[in-house]
C-alpha cells in the first residue's frame, strides 16, 4: 500500500514538472534544458526558460529540440553553395529517416521594450534541390511584428539513409508530372533497398504525395528492424 502511495506521489510530481515545462532543447547528448519553445524559423529557435527569460539558439549550436511532442533535428544543408544548419522536423526514424522543413512554425521576435527601427527577417523556401531550397531576405521598417504579414514557408520533404550521402529532397509538393514521378521513384529505390515488396510498390506508383512517401518509409523501417 505504501509503495502505491509513493508511486502516486511520484506521478503527481512528474505531472507538475511536465506541465510547467514540456519542451526540451538538447545542446548535445546528455546536456539538455527544459522550458517553453515559442517558435522557430528553422535556422534558430526562440525559447523561454524557467526564469522567464527569452533566449535564442542557432541551429549550428544545438543538436535538436522537442516541441509539442515533435522532434526537430539540426542538420547541415547546402544553401546557395554554402553549408548551413537548419532544423528539420523528424517524421520517421529508423534505417531510413524522413524529415520535413517548412509550415506554419515561424518564430516571433522576443518582445521589445520600446519601439525602434529594426530589420525584419523572413524565411522563404521552395524546391530546386539542395542548392536553392531555402533563402533568407532581410529588410527594414517601422511596423511592429503584429503589423507584418504572416509568411508561411512551403513544406519540403527530405530523406536520409546514413552512409549513403547527404539529405535528398523529395519534391512531392507542387504539380505532378511523369518526369517528377520518375525522379521520386529513383530516389526511393536508391534509399529503400533490399525489399522486393517495397520496390514493387514504388514502381507501381504513378504519382507521389507526402503520405505515400511516409507510408513507404514506415513500412520499410518495420521490415529492416
């Protein structure tokens, strides 16, 4: 009976801790902090710690973060012929990893103490391969953050198999075409090797969307466990 009481008390303590700070930033293995993640622009993340201070971390300086139960991993990517780090949302992990970048998780600036002229930073993205998938534009103005139009970065998907080269973009968004479908098939057949069933499913598909690609990767990883 006493052990049950201790267990109940432990669960209450853990529940209180997690309700206070559910988000995690992993600096490196074994070194992490808890707090509240406000948002990300995929090259940095804004974080409120337990002292209620706003802190900004760059993708190159941390390993990953967990936000609302989803993991965002810092990975190198070639942008305008330069290797930079970005946060990628981890969709599936295993022999083959599937990531996405983009969506409506743009970072808000920490509140300013007084109005002043400051640059506005926006992240834009699209297809076009690893060399031109993400770009940053910087401008200036006096309007507040609330006055700025909301920019949503298009969602782009990437696949990774360790030991077989860098992340590869899977261009599932946008207009479908026979050439595009064949390009996606080639990527998937290169990464999802050693399964006749998966290869048959890939070759039998005429058009691909994000859910189909994720299903293929999930099923492949379950086979290769």
